[in-house]
């Protein structure tokens, strides 16, 4: 069993009904009504919310379905060259944008209803564009009172659902084979609006909301006789029923004002004096409402409504196919409404009696009074039980945000960001691992060659294959381990273990060779520190010729087969090129020494870049980029460091002592 609550914020009153059961077997549990302000009353959302809150406090239970006034919607019928609700949903907002002139489509909620096929096989749809502001104001007012509707639909769609539920589109008027389906009309006559629906068979084909109701008659009589609108409504009903004038009691009479100048009539007769009674409340009186004026105003309203309905039917081109007319609304029983509808539609109207199809506990008089007013509220309550689908206005930023729905979108975004971060991190680590494998010694594809540290070892495989240099022997002097064994072990091992295997095997070979020869000698390695010391000694030795200079950058790379020392030097003054030549000659002299770590550069002349601000400051000078290649093998702190360019320097002993000390630390 399903329990639901329908909320109709009508023209004169808000109706809240509680339904229980199924679509074909439904029971009215409770019905609540509360007077409501006009459509432009700013307190209207609060009145509706208070009425719903009161109904819930009185025990009403179920999912809430709110009916939004269709008079605030913009209805358009458009044709699309394709079918499929999913495909239509993707483009409907863009398609209807050019049809809306009073609002920006981004400020509205857009939904559609398929009403037929086009001649070319496309889809004809009825589009409703509802400004978000009105829906948001009503939802906000309800939210502050702890009320959260699950769905928001247009009241016209709820009216269509209620008519379908009572069987208004079934019976003897159904079309025969080959003939077009009959047209059924549903008309809801309210105080401020008249809703008109045209249904072909049981498919909605068109609908319209006329912003016209019998409230125009009440307002005219109220202004004429200075009475309240509800008093005017009661007087009009009485006058039209009896055919005579009606008397209205309790009409407020304005209090007499004090004289403009008290001295003009001091104590004169018939002139009210300013005193304690000057602010007395207005006295209640009586008014007689003329039947002729009521009849004229009511006839004018019916004539205007008749013209609007006739114009709507003419625009649809379906007036000749109308077979039945069903009426509802708070003003559907007004004098002359039935006759006017019969004249316009050509069919005598029948009342849409929803309570006759509901099990309820209302007495007969109350049911007779409420039945024409509850069609929309009942149609909203039936939405969760089945029947025709309506519009869904709780979309985009108006979608329900309760429970898990309130966090599912942020949670989904957080999960996506987390997965993306994990993917990026995993990809980064994978790239770092692959780079490390390249640096250590990843194998070439289908060959026994390697990248990284192992490449210089196995690329010179002739040395390793020579048993004089690499071979391990057993106690009997026979070779037990040679190059092909090392290669097999390295290929079979994981990448991160390969360098360790090579080091262990070569250490064993070296230990065996030392044991065989009896020579135990440390193996010297190339030192980056010695390179920097030789470079510093060279610059120190030519400082008297260079004068003041600046080295803003220095970079040393000791990578195999790409060893080099790069530095930038800046000279100020007109003689910057001659000083550069002195430095260039010193480098050539250093390269010529047999034990120098440096070798000849392929660029004999370093690139020159003049000072960028010389035109502003007048300072001349230039930067020179020197790149000195470094030998793959050299003797650290060789003899030439003692007899080189620093022979004449008194600081030489101290520098050499410092270099020797650093070399010991490195070793």
C-alpha cells in the first residue's frame, strides 16, 4: 500500500489531501484546506507551507507531491526530427531557448511531454519552462518548516491524471477502427485562472492556462460598493441565485475626519470636534448590491471567457472532434458557466467528481462542496500510485538534497578526484620505476644488451669474454665461472638485482686475481672534486691577468660518456674579449697536460652574450659560456697539479693540502 500527500496551491485556497492504497483502489484519509492570498502576494509561499505543516502535525503521512501553478509556466509545442526520451532530454533546453522571450532559459526549469509523432517520423513535444525563482521560494518556505516535497509537478498535469483516474476518457466515445480518436476537454474554472486540457483518446495533446477567473467580477463589485472581496463573492452568489439585490452587512464606514481649521467652526453644530473620539474606529454599516450590476459584470466575464476559449480551440483545430467536456474548480458551479461551456465546446459539460471514486469519511454535504475543488490535489497524490506521468520540476539546483542525495554528488566528485589522484600517483611511480630500471640496467628487447650502469660493462664484452681478465677458477685450476654464466645470471635476475650480481662476481674475480699475483692495490676512481680543484687552480693562476670577474653559474656532470664542466663567466669593461682570450688560452694549456682531467672542446670559441642593460647604464661587458669535456678516465690530483699554472702562487701549498685532504675524505 502506498501513502502519499498531494498539495494544490490553488487560486483561493491551498488543499492538502492524504491518499492511501493503489491507483485503482484509493482511499481519502484526510483533506485539509486553508485560505490563500493572491498570486502576487509575497506571503503566499509561507501560507502554503504553514498549511502543509499543519496537515502533517495533524497526522498526515506520506510522500509529498507539490503542484506548481501552471500560470507561471511558459508552454511551447515544438517538433524534433528524432525520437527517444533520452535524446530529447539532451537538446530540449537548447531547442526551446529561441521560443522564450520573457526569461533566460538558464533561469528556468525545462521539462517536456511527448504528445505525438510528426509526419516525417520525428517527435512532437509539449515543453514547459518554469522560472526557478517561484519554485525555489516555495521550496525554501517549506524547508524552513521541515517540509520537503519529493516531486514538484504542474497543476495542469495533475488535473489530467485525475481525469484519467476517474475514467473521463473511456466509454462510448472511443474511436472506431480507422477513425481519429475523439477529443476530450477538461476545464478547471478557478478564481484567477481557467485551465484547459485537450486529450486525444487518453493522450494529452494540448493545454492552456487563461489568466482569467470570476475574481474579476468580485473585484469590480467590491470596488463599486466598498466591500471586501469575500463579501462581494457571497453577495454575487446570492444575487445570481435569487435574481434580486443582495444585502451585505458589516460594511466598514470610514470615520469622519477632524476639521482642517479648529478656529473656523468652534463648537459649531454638525461639525465633529477634535477630542477623545477623533480616533474612534469606523462604524459598521450595510450595503445593497444591485442585481443588475452583478448580472452585467458576470455576463461580461462569461463573454470574455467564451472568446478566450473559442480562440484557443480555433488555434488547435480540434474543436470539431470534441466529444466530452469535464469541469472542475472552485467556480465551475457558478451561474451560467455550464451553459457558456456547452455553447463553446458544443457538448454539455459534466462535473469531474473525484470524491465519487474515493473511499472517504466525509459527510455528504462536505463531499459535495469539496469535490470540484480537490481534482488537482488528488491528481498530485496519485502520482506515486501510477497513471500518466507529469513534469518533474525538481531538477538541477532545485533537486531534492535530503539524506544520501545531499552528499552523493560531492561524494562522487571526491571519489573521482581521489581516483584521478591515485591514477596520477601510480603513473608517476610507474614512470619513476621505469626510469630507475633504465638507469640500473634494463635489457634491450630480444638482445643481451642493457641500458644504464650495465651498458658500459656489457657493451665492451670482448674484455669480459677474455679469460685473462674475467674468469673464476676452482681449486683444481679449471674455470668454473665465465662471461656467459655472468650474462645468464644477469638476464635471469630482476632489474634491481643486476648491478649487485655484477659487482659480486667482479669482486670475486678481483679477489682471486690478487690472491694469484700477490698484488693488492686500491683502484682509483675519477673524482668530481679533483675536477673542481683543477678548475679552481687554473682560474687562481691567471687572476692577475683576468682582473675582476664573476662566475654566476657552475655545473658539473660526471655521467659516463657525457662528462663535462659548464660554467658562465662575466667580464666588465671594454677589454672583455681580450680577458676572455686569456681564460681560453689557460684552458687550452690545462687541456694539453697529460694528466689533466679535461679534454679539448669541440667549440673553440665560447658563446658570447652582451649585457642586456648596457644601453641604459652604459656598462659594457659580456657573458661567456664555457663547456670543457672531461675524460672518461684520469688520475685524480695528478702531478701537474703541483707544477701547473699555480707554480708561482704562494697559496699553492695550502690549496694542495686542502685538495689532498678532501680526496682522502672522498676515498
